[in-house]
């Protein structure tokens, strides 16, 4: 509908309504204009409702019929008034008929609303029943999946416990005994299993070989890497004399056999010769190890080559240092120095060195025990 046209019709109707309080002579003069406006308004309303009926708007035909009857009767009254015919006015009857049709339309709309409400209620009832059924099924599904997850978790825990026992079995026992050297061992992976591995054996009379490795990653993957490292190391550990040559051979074996797995690890290999009081060592990207001697005090044993697994052709160097009876050697992986407290501060190698100096001359087992406690409370 044209809102501007309707607005002007309302304004004009208001003006004619105001003439009711004016003298009759003025009303009579303006009456013909009012009748013209009434014809125009009725024609416009009929046009709008014809379009609504053509577009099949709900109840538009009923409204159009009532409007046509009212329009015809109003038009008859206007014509009769123009001809000074003083018969019975038909407009009130037309208005009554129009109101009757409006009542029919209103009743139809109310009935449609009730029908839609009943359909919606039925739909909601069905939806509610479906929701209840879905909730019950969902509870069953969640219960079933939870049971499956618990079963899987229990199996994983058993597998992890078995892997932990296997990993501990491949390590030297804490009560290892070799003449002239006292060993104090502690193995604590970050998870149930880890990528740390060490080996101690007597290479020759008076010569003890110690190997320490730290595979990248954590958990089962790193633990499987240690199995591969141990397998390759065991094959050559008794047959290669120099520590740097053994590192080179180990790097080539890892590259040749496990290149697709990209096994990368740092390691430290040291030979302790108690006959000549010398240490022979090679470090493949491993953290600096700590040696406390009576003669030189604290000495760090630095890395002498890159970590194993990076390049096939890798050069390693063997370093030699002197030791005496009573000297202490602390071998470790990076987990201890990278241990962090709640403030994200690392434990650090400086702390370990200070602890070793504080316990210099004291029982080494007491030093290791207190260091473990210090790490746990850090």
C-alpha cells in the first residue's frame, strides 16, 4: 500500500470531521468534496484487496466481498443523497455486513491459530519423546564408551608397567660391584618409561666402560628408541677400543639401519682406567658431565662431537684427563638440569656443582640421596 496516499486520506478525513462542529452551511459546501474523497478511498481499497486476492493472501476474498458490499451501499447512499432521495440509508446495513465478514475472518484466523497450536503441541510432544529416547540412548552410548575407555586405559597401564619392568631389566643393577670404583645409581624417567639408558661393564682388567644415552622425546616412543640404541651398542661395545671410534661406528650403524625412523640421541662414553688413573671419554652432544678431583677441583667434561643420528659422516674426538683415588664423577642426562620449579626456573648445572662441592669429602650415597630429595622439593 502507498503510505503517503493513506496519510493524506487520513488528513482530509480529519478536516471533514472538524466541519461537524462548524455551521451546517459550511458542512454542506464541503460535503461534495468529502463524497469525492470517499469514492477515491473506496476505489483504492478495492484495488488493494483485488491484488491481495490475486496473490492468494489468507482471507483476502472474504474481506473483498465485505468491502464490495459496503462500498456499493455507501455509493448508493451518496447517489441518492445527491438526488435528494430521502429514503432509508443503506450504509449502516453495509457496515453491519462488513463487520460480519470481519468476524468471519477473525474466527478463521483464531481457528487457524488453534490448529497450529495443536500441531505445534503434537510436534513438541513427539520431539520430547524423541529427545527422551535420544537421551536414554546417549546415556547407554556414553556408558558403553566409558567402559571401553576404562578397559583400554587398564590395558595401557598394564602395558606401561610391563614396559617399565623391561626397561629396568636392561639396566645394570644398583648393586653393581667393580674393584676400585664405587657406583651409586638412580634411574627416574619423567613418565612411566623414558628415553634414558646407561650401561656399565668391565672392558678389560682395570678398565671400566660407562655408556650414557638420552633419546629425544618422552614416553613409549623414546623407550623404544633406547631398545634400538642398546641393540646397536651391545654389538660393538666390546670390540672397539677407543671411545671416539666407537661413537663413529655407533653413529653409522644407527644411520644405516634406522635412517627412516630419524632416531636422534645424545650420549656420553667414558673409559675409566684404574691402572693408569686416566679417563678417556667422548661426548656426542651430551650435557657437560662433572668431575671433582682432589688435585684440580671441579672440572667439566664437555661435548666432543654432535649428537648421534644427525649426519652419517660425523667426526668425534677422544679427550683424556687424570684422576686419583677419592675423585668423584657425576654422570647424568639433561632431565636433572632442566627440572623446573613452579616459577619455571631450571635446577641448572650450577646447583649440582654447588651440591657436589658442599658434599666433598662426605659419603657419596648421602650426596645422591639428598640430591634426589632436593630435586623433588625444588
